[in-house]
C-alpha cells in the first residue's frame, strides 16, 4: 500500500481488507460521512486548470489539509482509484446528463456505487438483481428503474415529487473515455449551474446538511429545517463549522462567483 492510499484510508478511519460486498458498503458509508460534496474546490481547480480532476495524491492532500471533497467527477474518480488500489474490480460509468458513477464487480455480480451525488446512496446497488430498487434517507427517495439492458433511470424524489432524473449508461469505462464529460462539467457558462452557485452536502450520522448559496437545510429522517444566511460573516462561520472548509476557499469562491455576476453578499 502506498502512502497516499494509506492516508486516504486513515482519513476514512478504515483499514485495508479483502474486497467484499460488506467492505465496499462500509467504504461507501464512511466516504459519504467524511468527504463532502462541494463546489468550493471545483472553482479552485478550474482557476488552476480549466479541465482538472486532481490526482489521488492532490485530492487526498487537499482533503486532509483543507477539508475539500469535490463534485461527482473528482469524488467518484478518486474513489474508483482507491477501490482499484484495494484490489476491487471496478470501472466508471456515464450517468447522463452530467454525472458519473461506478461499476464494481464482486463474485460475478455488478454493483452500482456513487459517492459523488450528494445523495444518501449508502450502499452498492445490484441493478441487474431486479427491475427496480428504492432507497430512502433524509427526506429523499431514490428510485433505480431498468429502462433497457444497458440503461437505468435514477429518480430522486422529495415529498413525492421528482426533482432530478438521470440515466445510468451501464457500460464500463476508464478515465480516458470520459475526458469530454469532464470538459463539459467545467464549462464556465451561465447555463452550467454547477459553476454559478455554491453547493455543499455533508452527511453526519443521522443528519444531512445541504447548502445552496444562502440556504442551509438540516435534514434528518423525520424533518427538515432551514437557516437563511445572508450575512457574510455568519455564513462563513456556519459553513466552516458544518463542512470544515478552510476560510480562504470560502473567500475565493465568493470572489469567483462575483466576477461572473453572481453576488452572494
């Protein structure tokens, strides 16, 4: 095991084990609890290089030093790199539009995993096991439905209403196959919402914290409360406490959006 893999596992408070379904599920859960979905680092990486998915060494370094996680490409690509280093048989899968998931093969069964959706997909899903799978958590219902032999719909619902649908293309891919997808995710355009708003999600035991610009929602399995943070210093205080993101990253993100006509404060 190299130093970066050990550092990654240490951050997750996990040890190396023989690949198994149980071990995979625990790795997913720890990742969702310890590593946030957030756009602060995406803005930083874009300014560094307009098409930049950090290496595992850079990703883990920023995770430990700055509290950064990332969006779907950064999170799922680096989690796949970790799984491969742990001897899992896994690949990337395209999820349209604009997302990325993971295919993991265990004992000749193929499982879908996703630590980059800001969603409580807390376990691997054997998509081919049955036509439909339903997960529940933090006020959200996630429905996986087979569409064709090689495609599955993912429908995220809240209060009985769908708020986003995507389609998993159930075909194994490697990093070199998704370069255009990565480029599209970094388009510095107003119609690319990821690059025009702050989003952060962190799971913490029985709570989920969802930040969208000024609004911070705190979700449990029973209820949802919302805090509106329009004061800059109060916003920074809450974001640092909840997400453990360093203050320089927050200031950098506020300025990034401001120069693109999005004034948070």
